[in-house]
C-alpha cells in the first residue's frame, strides 16, 4: 500500500540522474526488489506508470528484477536459496544461517539515450 | 544508448535522514526504539504500562503515529512525560522526515529514551528506517500464529518480538509455541518476550530489556567521548 510513494522515490532518482545528462533522455530504470522488502511488484509498476503518464517522463520504463532470499551458512559458508522459511543449511545441516539477499529495494541502473 | 550503473537505495533520501537521526542519538546516548504491529495488537496499552512503571524523573519521550486523531497522545500524556502525536493524514507508515520534524522543538540532549509508536501496519513501516536503534514487533494472541510467515519482512528486521495479550491464551485458539516457532523460522536470533498489559505478566522482563539497551547506548557514548 506504500508502492506509490516508492514509485515517487524512483522517479525522483530518475529526475536527478537526468540533470547530469543534459540533452539526453532516460529511457529505462532498473530496480531490484527483494523477496523480503515488502513491496508488491505489480502495484509498484502500476504506480510508476500512473506517475509518469502524460508527463515528460512517460517514455521511462521501469524494469523490476526480483531477488529471492539467500542465506549463508555460519558454519560452512554455503549459500542457498531459502524456501518455505527453512533456515537450515542443506549442505551441513547447521541452523544458524544469515540472510545475505532478499532485502533489496535498490536502483540498479538507468539507460540514457544521449 | 548508455547504461549507467546506479546501485543506490530507492529510499535513499529517507535513509540519509535516518542515518543523521541515528548519529544524533548516538552522540547524545539516546536510545530510540520503533514499535511496530498490526492495528490493535496493543502498542498503546503497552506504552501506558511502560510509562507508568518509569521513575518520575525518567528522561523519556514518545512520538506516536496514527492516520487521524490525537487519541493516543492523550492516553499517553497522562503519565507526565513529553508525548507528541504524528498524524500522517492517511499515510500508512512514519518516515524519517516526519520524525525529524516532530523532534524540532524537543531538546534531544534532555532525553535518554525516545519511543516511536509507528502506525498500526505490519507491511509499510518495515521499509522505512527511522534511525532507531531497534525495531520491536508486537504480535498479539488474538491474531494468527502464522503472521510471522505472512509478513516476514518486519519480523526479520525486528530485534525483539513482544507476544502481547498473553493473558488471553486460555480463551483464544492461539498456539503460542507455533507462533514463536514461526517467528524463529523467519528470524532465528530474534528475542521473544511474552507480555500482558492487563495482568502485568512479563512487563518486568520488558522493562529490564529496555534498561539494558539504554545502558548499552550510554556505554557507547562513554567509549566515544573518552579523551585519547
């Protein structure tokens, strides 16, 4: 339910990046959405489209990349994709594993037509 | 076409403000906690019991967030500590800017503990860093045991879970063991304290947790100010 605010923050980033490319035009912004970040991708995509519609930013496409939750084993350092909230290391059986991916809500890249 | 790698947080502006707040708290040895739960899990009731148990001279203040009304601030002001309502007017969470704005006419150096009561919502508040030292999530026995699995983000980011309304256990079909197990599946290292704001059960442990964290905030301050 806060996706529109998130979309507005993404658009602000696009606008400030655009200032650094006078004469250029931003065509795409890539955003990483972690499994755990609490943001719904469809609602975010919709919110962004609504925000840019009929504005000079309309050509900007939002490219969302989903990042699954990844854990690292504190014992054997094995990295694995966590499914069904089972934190146990599939390699050595250790239960103490740390979340190292899946919390992202990051702008990854932008594409500019210079 | 030119591709630029950006690699910055979407909520970068909020993050910058949150880090500024965190640094101010750190420099002054203020402990800031952010209470988050679904509506009706007992955040305000817990705060009433918490403030009631504080010594009169305690340097504590509360910022309480809601979409509308000053009701919570009125409930909490009775205890004599500074309380301010943040009315978001519809926004489903607090952000760092709102906190900074509402702190403007308070002197942070006069505080040891700043309690932020977030808007009742398990989803959006988890995305917004308020500069707090710890997020604390409340889950009540009148909700479902599977909430930690349904809303993993906030349970993962919280250091402590308060299992509230524990006095209702005999009357509700809530399995506390399953709830704790679900919480630990999402966040194995999270501390859990069972509390009841009605009977007072578990409140001593909660107050002790708060005291220990306040001491830690002060200890950090002393280490930071020891002359070399």
